[in-house]
């Protein structure tokens, strides 16, 4: 009987500490290398048009990633067909070379800000596209194959009203 009560208390503690603000997300593998021509696309289902959301990009990298930062071209297509495109830069490593992000072992997961307190104001489905735009200094052409990025995704977090 005491074990059941103890198990119940542990379960309640775990569930109450979990972050239930993450509403939706998806992640896709890019294999051993992310081609500069490969555009990762996600469909975002219809969300509450009055609610504010934080939108993040999710990247997983391993020790084969050769840079301390990454450039991404991120597009958001609205239900009416309008598109918003941003070229974004994110740091991937600290100055001492240690990888940023969470994880144990050779894979690190990075949660990168994309949109803060964003409202999906139009009814309908949105599309999110992500493409790498990394290049070496002095080169016009980007890296044809970007090693070390294993997965690309996004997540949407509901902003809780205070």
C-alpha cells in the first residue's frame, strides 16, 4: 500500500513539473549532411488566432559540425499566400569551442528563437521552410553539403496569460 501511495506522489510531482506550454512541433532528419538545396518544409495546423505563441527552430548537431555558427533562410507562408523570409544567424558553440545546446554525448539539441509573442492571425494552415545558408569566409557559393547537422525542426509554445 505504501508503494502505491509513493508511486502516486512521484507521478503527480512529475506531471506537475512537466512543461505543457509546447503546443506543437515536428523534426525531420537530414541524414549525414544537409544539402544547400534541401529545403525542409513543415505544415503548421490552424491555431487560435487570438493566442500569442513563441516559435522556435530546433537543430540537432554532432561533433562533425565544422563551424561555431549557422546561417538559416527561414520562410513563413501565410494562409493567404503571403510569404515572410528571414536570413538568420545563430551561435552553435561557445568561444572555447564547447557546443551550445542540450544533450549528453555527441548530439546536442539547440532551441533557437524564431518568433516571440507571434499571433497566427489568419485562419488556416501556415507553412514553415528552413534552408541552410552556410558558407566559408570569402566564398560566394554556400557549403554544398553541411556536415554535422542531423535534424531540423520547429516547436510552438503557447504564451500563458499572467
